[in-house]
């Protein structure tokens, strides 16, 4: 199975730390967030990587080439990274995946390796969203489930009192679901008015058509999405 890592963003909320480097290359526990991410994926059976770049792409390519010289990696550019969001970036991975299932990671998430161990232990045919049941507020990507446990809705506009938890930005997309996901993303991105949509919008839309996603409970395991200076300090505290 391949991994898709989204690294196109500029990390403006972490300025001035990200003025001279992408946030995935900020110091973290003796190396960088990106180094930890790739190492943990490799330890859990991921051998092929697709990295979606934009901001400071050359620095990311050079870093991976030096840190992981034998890595099977394809770099794909989101040439519109300043005007788009994660939905557009994920769509750019389609050709490189060639219909395969994949693990998708937001490139600014620092996480316990046990999260990846649990995710890779799920059935190959399952599309899975990692969910923390202890983290729910108005701003985050929230998840609602059907009575059978499958995901009914996912997004940031879901009412807090209906949500079971927060999606942490790590998912596994089964090969059967991947074409439908990319068809939906492609339809969305035909209009520049939707370029700012997150990939979770596409997840939600195909779920409404009957595509099955299930949550994976990772509550109690450590993870940090590093959007702000406070987040970065929390990651240093938890993992540094």
C-alpha cells in the first residue's frame, strides 16, 4: 500500500518559524515531523510514497533525498497551492496511485506509532478514519456515526453534540473507494469556487452515496496537528 502525504501548505500561522522552511521540517524529537512520519510508515509496511508539494517543494525534495536516499517516492506539485486547499492537493495524487488503495496523512501531524499500527491492522477492504473521541469542538473535523458504527457524516460544520469525536487527519482509503473519491474531488475542483474545500467534503459527499467509511478509535494515543505555535509547543512536549 502507498502513502499520500499532503505538504503543499505554507504554514503561515507558524511564522516566523516557517519563513525559511516548511513546517514539516521544523525540529522535532531529534529530527523533523516528516522524518518521524516516514519512518513510522515504513515500520508498518508502507514502502511507496507520494508527496504532494507546493510551498518550498525543492527543500522538501532535497531533505527526503538526503534522509531517505533509497525511498520509493514520487513528488507531485500542486501548482495552485496558494489558491487551493487539501481537496485540490489530494486530487493531484490520482495519477500516481493508479487505482490503488492508500493511506493519507496531513503532513503536519505528529503521532504515536501505535496509531499507524492500529490503522494498518484494519481489513484491507475497509476505508478508515482515525478518530479521537476525547477531542470535539466547533473548529475541528467532526464525525457522526450510524447505529451500525459506520460513518454517517464528516466535516467541520457538524454540531458538537452530535459528534463522536475528531478526525485527526490520517485515513486509509480502500482501492474500491478510491475511484469514487477521486471522481468526486475532480467534479468539485472543476469550479474554482470550490478550490478551498477540504478533502473531507469529498469524503462526506461519497458517504452520502453509500460508500462505507468506518472510524478507528485512537483515543488515549498521542497526536498533535501543528497549526499554531501552541500546537508546535505541545508536540515538542509530547514527543520531544
